[in-house]
């Protein structure tokens, strides 16, 4: 019953006028998915289940929901706005676990703000629970060329990209810029003060998650990975930079805890010309994990460098759906440095994917081919994709077929 309360609240709000002069729009998305014919091997080449992430034979079929979201957005003529989104816990039942109660319902976004226009420039300022302006948030997941999010977009979305904070965005015909300051990813209940008498850090306090992004070029009014065959030309060059500073977590072996400092940065490029779409992205993630009870402090640096290239070509069928074959290539290079100069490649781990998506937590590469069918643009879309992921070393690999049906309303 508790999980139904947010749904009832949104529906109740939607049934009432937001204000005498405000407009209210309710929208939603459902993505139902089937992961089929999964196969995998571990580092020794023995059978491995990529969904349960354990040795043994994989399931022939696993069904679930990738996304199920409901949004209510209100706006006044003078630019005030408010948005609230609820979602099912995602992804639901795609990791080999048993069905329970549908995954539960949670608050995903809830923010208030105002839009100011000054000639050709538009300024947006908002406060609340929102996603920072990154490559991942700049493109709706409903417009992706593949059912799975790219490894580079997942990198941009880590370390607090969705969280409570203050957000600013500038929009122009040829330039977009956004910056945000949010709470960082410090765990609830984490130790913020170090009581060890010989510690190198006698006191500590949380940092913040600060991020920025700039885009320039021939910008579409609504950015998409796939334009579903729409006529036109867009070329967008973007760059992400985000830091998540002084995030503290309780360490079970050393009571005072650990501090994590992370940086994510990198460029991306989107090109759309009539039926053809191309997305190329590169990201570097640097994570320093420090045991703060050591004197001197003991820091391990984890590095991830990943890139992704995705392309598709839309073909009308004359009265039927628009068909779009697609191709994706992705790489991840992950290293861990404890002090210096030791370097260890992380690549023999078969856990390359989670819920049917290449995560980049371990060094490896992925290739995928897909076919999209647009029955009414992205509003009703069917996606079919075959994916194979291989670790950088040893015999670890996964492969599976993904079928996803989407509806926007």
C-alpha cells in the first residue's frame, strides 16, 4: 500500500488545476523487455550466467521492465515551473532474481524553477531533485538507437548525477550550457569525523557534486540519438566535466571510514543528416579511494577510460513502420593504482554486463547490431538487438538477444 501513495498523489494533482493560469501535462513511458538466449563464459571458459552473475548455465529467457515512469509537469505563462516524476524501481526482474511485488515505486524527480527569456537566450534556474545536465540527461532514453544505454552515458551518470541541488541552464540556437551544485554521494550514517589518535585526517566534512556541460553546433530543438528518419541536419559537439568530492563511506574493517573523490570528463559528438544518425563519445573517470584512518593516508586510484560509437540508418517502408538497422562498438579500459607505480589491469572478470547492459566496470569491448521499428516515431517503437561483450583478457564473455517494446503517452 505504501508504494501506491506516490502514484495516488500524482494522479490527484493531475486531476486538479495547478493554478488559475498554469497548464499541467501528464506523460509517461513504459519499456517492456525480454533478454533471450543468454550465454556466457568465465575467465576459464566455463559456463557463466551473465544475468545472475554466477557460474553455471544462463537462462533461455528473462522478462521484465526496463523503465516505467509517470511525470506531471506544471508551468505558468510567466515561466514558473514544477515537475514530479515517479518510477518503478529499475530495472525490474532483469538480473535473474525472482518476481516480487513489481519492484516498488520511488520518487525519481521533483523540482521547482523558473525560465527567463532575454532575446534569443533562455535561462532556466531550478531547485530540488533533478538530473545534472550531462550527455546522458541531454538525450531522452526513449530516443536511444539501442535498448541499452551506452557505456559512456553511464559514466556521465555516475557519482551523483541525479540528486538534490541547484541547477542552471542557458539555451541558445547554437549553444547550450548547464552547471549544477548537488549533494555528493556520502552514504547515510557514514562517519564524518575521524577519532583515531594517529590519523592523518582528524576531522572531515562532506564535499559537493559539481558538474557542468557545454554543447555547441547546429542544435536540434529536442536532442535524440535517433531521429527516426526525420529530415534535417544537426551537428552537436559536447563536453562533460563533473566532480564528486569528499564522499565518506563507513569502512567495515577500519571504523573511521573511507573518502572517495571522483572526476568524470570527456567529449562527445552527435551528427544527424536525414536518415543517418551517428553518436561518438569518450569518457575518463578517475576515482581516488582513501582510507582516512591511516597515517599517512592510503589512497587507491581507479581509472576508467571508455568510448562508444553508435550509428543507424532509417528506411521508410511505404505505409508500414520506419525500419532502422543500427551498429554499436564500445570499449572500456579499467586500471587500479595503489600508490605508485603498480598498475593492474582489471579484465578477467566475467561480470561485464548487468541487466543486459555493458557497464565498463571491467576492461573489455562490446559490439552490437540492432533493428528498430518505428510504428509512430518514438511513441511506439520496437527494438531488437544482438550483443556480445568480451573481457580484455582470459575467456570471459557474454552474449544475448534483447527485445524491447516502448510506448510514450
